[in-house]
C-alpha cells in the first residue's frame, strides 16, 4: 500500500543529516580560520601608532579597522555624497575618519538604521559587536546612557521644518497638536512627540499638551523620508536637529523654512561600549588631541557649524 | 574543533545579551496584539480583493476581446515582475501627489473603534496604500492559480453542460467553478499564509502593523532581537491558526475523495499541516488500479 516515494524517506533524512554535519564542520573550519587571522594585527609605520598589544585590547569588530556605524541620512552631520553615494560625508564623518587616522586604523563607516545602532554596538559580547562605535548625532540622554557610554563632542538644538509661509503656523510643540508631523524613529524628537501625545514613556520630560488633540505622527527609519513628507506636502512639518533643518532649507530654497527652535543646543555624544574602556580612552584622548591642535574646529568650520562646538567656544 | 565548541557555547549563552523578560512582557502586550489584529485585517481584505481580481483576470484572459486579453496579460506581467516592497512604497509616495493622503488621514476610523494601543494611530492613507499594493499584487498571482484550477477541469464538462442547455455562465457557476475551487483551495491557503507575512512590508510606510509595532518597541528599549522574536511568535500563531482552518476547509471540500477507513489526522497534524498533503492521495492511487 505504501508508495515507494514514502518508503524512501529515511534515505532523505540521512542525506539531510550528512548535510548538516558537513555544514557544521565547514563552519568550524571557517571559525578557526577567523581565530588565526585576528591575532595578526597590522600596525601603521607611524611612530605615534599604538602597539599591537594596545590594539588587541580594543577588541575591534574587524581587524585593522575602526568600524563606525552611522545613519547616513542626516545632512550635514552624516549623509551620502550626492555625487558619489558610496562615500559618506558630513562633520561627523570627517571626525570619524580623523579618529581612525589617529588610531592608525582604516576607517570603516557603515550605514545603519538609527534605531538599531545602540543595540548593535552594545548588544553582542565584546569582540562580536557589529560596530566598534557610532558617531551619528546622538543626543546624550539617560535612557541611552544606561546602555552605552557617550563622549560629548558636539551640541545641537532641535527645530521644526515647515513649508514656505508656514501655512499651519507651527512654531512649537504646542502648536503641533492635531497637525501631521514627520519624525525619525528612535530620536529624542520622536520621544517628545510621543510624550506630548501622552503615549510615550515620559523620558523626554515633555508635558502631554496634545493629549486631547493628538499630533498625527508619521515615523520613518530614514531622515530623508521624513524630509520628503514636508517637501511633497504629506506632512505639515518635520521635527529634527536644528543643523539638519537649516541644511535642508539652504539646499531647497523657497520650498521650506524653519518653524522655530524648540530646544536650545544640548550635547551630543559618540556612542561607545561600556565594557571597552581601552578603546573609549583612546577615542577620548584622540578627541582631546584634535581639540588642542585645531583639527576639531577646522572640521566644524568646514561645515559651518563651529558655533555648535562642545565644549562651547569662549 | 575548539573553535566550534567555543561558538556553540556562545550560542547557548545567548541569554547574556538576549533578555527573555522582554519576550514574556511584550508578547501579550496590548500594543502587539493590536498590531497582530491590524496584520490580520490587512491580510484578509487583501486576500479577498486579490482573489476577486484573480478571477476577473482569468475571464478577461479567456475572453473574446483582444484588448482585454492583452491588458490582463500586461497587468500580470507587471505585478509579478516588480517587488511587492516597491509597489507598497510607490503607492504610499504617490498618494500625496493625488491629494488624497490628508483627507484619508483625517478620517481615522481605527482610533474611533478603539485601536489606540499601538505606537501611534493606524492612518487610513498608509492602510489603503498597503491594501492597494497587496491586493493588486495578489491578484496577479491568483490569476495564475485560478487559471490552473479552471483549466484542470476537463473541457468535456463544459461541453456536456452546454449540451444540456446551460449557458456558459451558468455552466461555469454550477459545473466548472465548484470543481475548480477544490483544486484552487490548497494553493489559495498557501497564498494566504504568504499574505499574512507579506503585510510586514507595510512597516516601510509607517503603518503600525505587527512588525512595525515590535520594531519600534524593540528599538526604544534597545531590545530589537527580543521584539523580533515576539513578532515571530505572533506570525507563527497566526499562520498556525490559519493552517488549522485550511485543513478543515480542505477536508470538507475533499470529503467525497477521502478513504472512509483512513485515520483522522491528529489535532497537531491538522494545526501544523503535517501529513495534510497525503489526504485523499493514498486512496486515490489504488483506486485507479
């Protein structure tokens, strides 16, 4: 009664078992291969370069490279070069490359979704992290500091971008009630809107002013999508860091304008793992050296954001 | 071998950074349940519309009017040839230019019926863009399934019905379609299983369905993987429930083909779909000899 095709099943199962074992053996070979390569760390020929023992203490995600995550949709801080989308530009990116240079490592900047960066830096065990660090306009707040260390390196306020003429008269969070506002996922701006609606986790300190007339919040993983909603008229305003608002207004004159600054400049931080003190020290020292020799201010000046330096200029 | 052991150990000790508490806390959370309901509503409406579109396309393709035949073919060619993700994004991006985004968003029927638990309202413009893309896309695939089902019915059936004086449409409705339906049901069930998961692409367009809700909660708590597990558990639950229903429908439709002596599948076989492919087949083979 049993068809031949059913009787032959044990053979299939055996074939699958052989395949799985084979794959596991292949994987183990691959892993041991990785183990041997990671011990040979190359050091630059510069005399100021750290010793290979120091480099080993950084537990880099990729040997010889400083792997830096950034949500490169946030001009002018970090964004894809319009003329060469494979290369990332902006003041954060210039700082990132400068860090790698001073640590005698190859800069390895990887585009990531803003919302997942902290998890991917801090989540996996040390040495297995996807990114060694992140420079991506992270405003320093206690929620983030519970998970990662943040080295202050810049300051930025928050502001509103509206269509030219500000037809909906949006100048503050209070005036956003009932309006459609586009915002990027997992930003402090989104927390403020959620808290204004009374639906957030109250971490931003914003009072629930729009509880009865909720802000219609459109949220996206990419800031480019956020900006697009204002440009194509889908949203009344977008809410993001002030340098970003100003940059898009300058790039699209006549289409959009600033609706107002809602939060005055507050420190932003470089995201570092809590359990990688040697690398954090190296980055902190490099940042200090960049401040002393003027490189830091030069980078900010190139992007016209020197007024937002941290600590503030005298 | 040492490398493998070390790696296996890290697999086992995943819980050092994978916090199960998040999974237990958010799996039954109202926000996630609401997201799952949105996913189901989206799937059911899109599958119904998609099936209707598929039927319509079949008759257009088999019809006498050349322009309709070519248009139906072109439709299927287009919607099967472009990614669903692109179609969803395209409709959403198109809406504001048609001046329908804002009027739709102002209606907000979901908040009115108590969908207020998610990370934000379910906006009608996102919802309709997703429905439109999902059902138009599904229609193209259903057209092929309907074609296979109807064409599998011997043309003699239609001829016999006509010789009894039935019109084409009556013969279709009374003779051909009921038989074709039995053939269409298994792949249709497969399509709906796919549909339940394809709705996750609506996360692209700010629609707070199951995946987007989980993703937002996960990212905000720095527990992305945990909430992906939560979403997966819900997708598994939904597809399992559907598998159960599909089994019931198939057995009902296949009742006359079943061997009365064949053992009834166990509940777990029905729920997870194991062994369902054999229903009716085991008896059909000897019956032909």
